[in-house]
C-alpha cells in the first residue's frame, strides 16, 4: 500500500512538472514571437564531478532583420564574421549545489560597402563572462530540475565599435528542467532565464530547448531551439545601451560522439531565422567535452 502511494505521488509530480514545463516554454516562445545548447543541464553532478567543454564557433551573414519589428524577413546588410572560443562546464559542489561557467573570447569583423567604398571594422577580446550557482530541486532518474543565479561580467567596454558584448554587468536567475521519459533514450532539456542588467536599462528573457536521441551506441543527435526577447526598462539609454538588445529565434542541431567514456567531440550548426535588428547569421561549431 505504501509503495503504491509513493508511486502515485511520483506520477502526479511528474505530470505536474510536465504541465508546468509546457506552460513555461509556451509562454516564452509566444512572448518572443510577439515581439544557451543549455550550458548546464538540470541533473546536478556529485561533489568533485563535472565536465568541461572547449568550443570553437564561426558565425557569418550579410542579411539583417528589420530594426523596428519582429520578423522572419531579412534585407541586405553589412557582412559580419564572428569567430569565438568558449570554455563552458559545470562542477559539482555537493549537497545538490554546482557551479557552471561560460567564458568567451571573440573576434568580430564587420564590412560595409557604400558608394563603391568598403570599410571594415574589427574587434577582438574577452566577451561576456558568466558564472552560475545552481541548486538541484528534484533530482530523479526520469525528471530533474534546478534553480540558479548567474553573475555576468562584461569582457569589453560598451564604447567598443563594433561591440563584442553588452559592456554591462548583469544578474541572471535561471530555471532548468530535464526529462528522460524512457522512450528510445530520448532526453528533453530546457531552461528559462532572465538577464537583468545592472544599469536598469533592459532585461533579456531567454530560453533554450534541446531534444536529443541516440542514433547509435556512440552517436547522439540533438535538435535545438533558442529564443530571446528584450524588454527596455525606464533606465534605457538609446545612445549607450544598444548592446543589451537581443531579440532572436535560432534553430539548429548537433551531433555528439562518445569517443570514450569521458571524452565527447561535438559538431553543431545553428541559424537565426527571425528577430529584430540583428544579423540573420549561420553558425558552425566544433568542440570537445571532457567529463571527470
């Protein structure tokens, strides 16, 4: 009788978690339409365990979304090339706590041709650096969720041209959830975050969704969706704070290869399919993840 009661409670909890996750994700997608591969999943590693990933990304494009409205249409724009090196990972602290990090260094070239003259602007240096403290909430085999608070330090000045990042300090509360329904190795991960800039000018609402399944014993394929929406607050300064604006829908996928038990190369592709202001860039990524 006791076992049955516990199972019923667990089943109810899972159904409730699914409903809440679906509602939260739907809300986030609709908010973006009207106007993060997650870097750490919801399963918190044990004390001393974790993973680290070195990632190289190449992003390019010569078309932009409209500056005044959210749209799937684009128009010719400046040509932009971005090369980025990222170090990401998560380290277990024990007692259901962990630290995850996203450290970035970028190279940006932007070329514009006007009246037969070609002008190229270039920037290189550190970008936004984020460290997040996470607390695991539910940590079951089939479902897990966690809440975290991230701290974002700017790598460059807001006065840099072209901008490498927002040039602003920020705090980022984030909720993550993961599901393993037990069907053919399927794993669903999503997170919802709100990045609040210290100057009070804007807030970014972000969500990542990843659905992955094994293609073979060593290869896993993931489909990914990223949406972001920026809300300008009362302290927003149009002349200074444009680096905080980020409105985009990005889709893509990646292949992960389990080379050994602890080493996992990854190849990815993403494309910006809708947004405001930003470039409709395509992104290719190569990386290697090491578990310890």
